C-alpha cells in the first residue's frame, strides 16, 4: 500500500509539477541594452538616506521579438543608457526575465 502511494506521488510530480517548474526557468540568455536609468533617493529607518537606481532594459529573444524589463538596485554601480548588459529569460515566457547587473 505504501509503495503504491509513493509511486502515484512520484508520477504526479513528473506529470504535473516538473513541467511547471521548467516553464518558469530562466533557461536562455542574450545581450540587452539599457534604455533608461532613474535614480531615487529615499529615507529609511532612523533617518538614514539611501539611493536606488532603477534600470530599464530591452532585449531580443531567439525569435527576434523585442522585450523589456526593469531592475531596481540599492546603492548599485554606475549605469548609463546604451550600455550593454546580460539578460536571462524564459524561452517559453520571455516576459519572465532578469538582467545580470
């Protein structure tokens, strides 16, 4: 009885759960271009001031379609428009992407 339950559980994992995990995996990479950089300053706890940069970028997927993304960083490096960056994205859902900066 216990072995049958384990076998059914294992089959359900491979049929239902594993495909969901794989479709959200960032399994492809390409080069993107920064299209805008916004700098924000805000006050944190105890009155401490922080600076955050929000970088907007665009990239082309393997089919030639242009996609955009954003990434916010606290006290990040120096970024400027036109700068080339590395972008990872999901092959099946390119709107799920992340800049490697």
